[in-house]
C-alpha cells in the first residue's frame, strides 16, 4: 500500500500523529489506549510497535484486521504482501548494477591485500595511515580494486553468521575523488554488518562506520550511519543477546543527538548501554586503539537522568 494512503487511513482512525521523521510516526495506541502517543509506525515497512503495551504488528493488513476490519477492503492486494521478517539480504534490482541470481558478490576486480606479495602498495599505505594493521586487514578480508567500477577503492566486505556476503564498502584512496564511498544499495535494516566477527556473549561496541569498527575494538559493529530502530535485525540481535552495548559515535552535534535517540530506544527495551566519551577526538577512527579501550573502560552507564542532562547541555 502507498505510504500516503496508509498515513491517511491511520490518521482517520487514530487522529493526527506526531512525525518522527524518515517515514515514522507516533499515534495513540488502540490496544492499550495510553493517554500519550506511544504507537510507533514505520510507513515504509508497515511496522507497528507500542512502547507501552508492547503490541506489535509486522504488516498494515494484520493491524487493520485486528482493530479496524471495516478498512480491510483497502487491503485486498495486501494480505500476502512481504513482511519485515521475509525481507531478503538483498539487492535492490532498481539500481543500475545487478548481480547473478540477485546475490551480492564482491567486485570481480577485488584483490585481497593480505597474504599477497603483489598487494597494491598505495592501498596498503592508505590503510596504514588510517591505523589499520596487517592483522585487521586479514581478519576483515580487506581488498582493493585497481580497475573496473570500483577503480582505486578499498573494499571492506561484511559477512553474516553463515559467512555469506551481506554488504561491502568501497572507499576511494584518491584525494581528488569527491565521491568517497560507492557502496551497494543494500537495506541496512535487514543486515548485521561484520556479523561473522562478533562474539555475542561479550560486550559490544556500536559505532558509525566500518573504519571506526575495525580501528577501535575487536568486537565492534558499525551502523553504517547514525541510526538504528527496533525493527532492525541488529537491534533484535542485541536485545536477544542481552550484552552490554557501548556507544561510540562521532563527537559532533549530529553524533550526540543520534546517541541520545539510540540510547532511548535501548532503554525502552531494558538494555544496558554505555556512552564512550571520545573527546577531544571528533571521530572514533582517529583514536589509537589502546587509548580507546581506556575510554571504554571509563564509559558512563546511560540512564534517563543522564540523557536529560545531555539534552539540556545541547540547548
């Protein structure tokens, strides 16, 4: 169903929502009837979740079937529509580049930079300058493309728990190239970056980018941005594992605001999260690993009072 039509139907039944941005809204919950708007709806994926009563629905059809069956005639083609749990790792076939059988593959020009006596010296120098050591190059199977679509780009692949490729980044080493990254159009909601390297029984550091994760801690997961939500596969796995989560985002206004938003999501689900203060550095990848681990040791356990104080400090 078109997102605008879905929003109109929900507004008719539940009243005007509060916009959270990026296609997400909060409505009054028809299940618990809380006096505040606590039903969060993601229009793109048709996901519903109430923060109070924990009601959840994974499709608009199931939501309306339960609460507003008089509207089901709008969903005659939606009953068997794709749900979040069925989303593939997948490749967006609307993009120009396609892969055989719809399966993500590394670029054909990819050459490993580990165990390779002919490895590109410029690429190795670039990684060294960013603090990436030989052990990490091998662990994360970092490679390089000298030609092709990803010419002069570092390739850092990500594999899932079954060692199936689920993502990769392609970072240029050319200073004059203003397109720093050229990554495949994979939906971040349905993957866990660097999953094959993660120990889910040990505390986990969550950061923004691949270079951050590789540089700062051996058990780090990049968000590939500044956002994570309850419907993300990564969030569900963190919640299920019940490990302590250490947030190490960029030390700027956007990073701090993202940290506050992510922390609130974690706290709502009773998850322990800690704030790693990386100042005076701006980016976690700038910090020597030993220094970062000291900062992680001194990380602050986040609670509601601390978040309120942090928000006030931003005013």
